[in-house]
């Protein structure tokens, strides 16, 4: 699943409504995300906890350093496995 653009409260509401379509993915690509706020982080935390509950590892591809700064500040960075963006992903 590829997320792009803003990942803030208005977009989070839309993504939450459509979570049945993407919630089962263990891997999200975030390289196209331009802005992220605490609502976006909260959505990703809920997704990661859902993935972990299924016994899988939540993987984020191409997450920005800003994402990890915010996740670290909130104490949730350890929930996510970082995967670098490769040419296969592009």
C-alpha cells in the first residue's frame, strides 16, 4: 500500500473509513507523504498494532526522518521496522 500527500487529520479520517481496504497490509510505503501530524502518526500506530496482533512485522518503506523524529518523541518508533526505498519500490 502506498500513502502519499498529506497524512493529517482530514486525510486520516478518510483513511480510517477505508481501512478495511488496506488494513491487512504488513507494509506501507510512505515516500510520497509530504506532511504528517500527530493524527497521521496515531493512524500508523493503530495500523502497526493491528499488524503485530496478527503476528507480522509492520514495515514502513521510505519513511522520512521527520516521521521517525515524531515517532521517537511520542515513544512509538520501536513499533515500526524501517525498510529503505529501493529501485524495485520506485
